C-alpha cells in the first residue's frame, strides 16, 4: 500500500509540473530601441532607493506576497542522495532567502541597468567543489532555473525589467534567440515547493540590500 501511495504521488507531481515540450508559456515582446532609450538610463534600485551596484549582494524578494511568492534561495532537491553541490533555485516564504550578487555583462558598468544582460550568483559559503557553481542558468532544453559554473551563453542571459508600481521582473533570453521569457514560480508537487522557472506569469520582485 505504501509503495502504491508513493507511485501515485510521483505521477501527480509529473502531471502538475510544467511540460517543456507542450508548455504554453509566451515570449515577452523584446524592448524596442525607443523603449531602451527611455528605460535603460534609469538604474535598478533597491528597497532603500539606492542604485544596484555590481559586486554588492542583495536578497531577491517578492513585491507582493501570495501563492508562489516569497524570497529566492538555493536548495538541494535531489533524492534519495542529496547532491554535493545544491543547484535548485527555489522560493522560500519564511525569510529573505539567500543573498545574490548581480553582475552586468558589460565589465565597465558601474550600476545595474534594466533591459541589459547580466548574471546572478548566490553569495554563500560553500566548499571548494561548489564555490564556482553558484551562477544561475537554464540548461538547454530545460525550464527550471539551476545553478552551475559560469557559462557566457547561459549565465549572462538574464535581464531585469521594470514593471509598474516600482517593482521589477526577471527575464531570460536564450543565446542566439530573438525572444525573451519571463521567469516566475512553478510548483514542484513532489517536493511541495515552488521553483523558479520559465513561466507565463513572472514573479514581481524587489531587491533588498544584504547585510555586510
């Protein structure tokens, strides 16, 4: 009976998870040259109203709280033996999550601007094996946000976009493609948690400066 219950739970989790082949996620419209001219010169700001700066650490928290909202953190969703290096980007409703460093692809950038390519990296103490495997990425053919080593055509393909009410959303633009996709919560029924993934519904976020 216990084995049957586990089998049913696993089947339910597969049914509820987004399907990468048949997903109905819609690409967002890429900003036009006029859009970029208007928005890209206004830096992204944190909850204190200060400009986001490369090399500083921030918590990424939901602008509003509800189902699938919370704070971004690094988790280890591997069963039955946890991975030596956690690589799952999840959404926690219990705290500020884990601090993240945001780095523009432009090495000369002094602030973080919207609609420009950048990378996210968790800023956490870890062992030597995992220290270089904390960059966000979406591996080819997948839709969940994962972490791994820095790869220029995967790690550097994220953007922050301004949305109404002084909030932001995160998008992912696959290398070589002409479309970007929203990043938002996707339920993982097996683990009973929300993971960050390509989604029809973006999570609107704020950036809270992490304590030093």
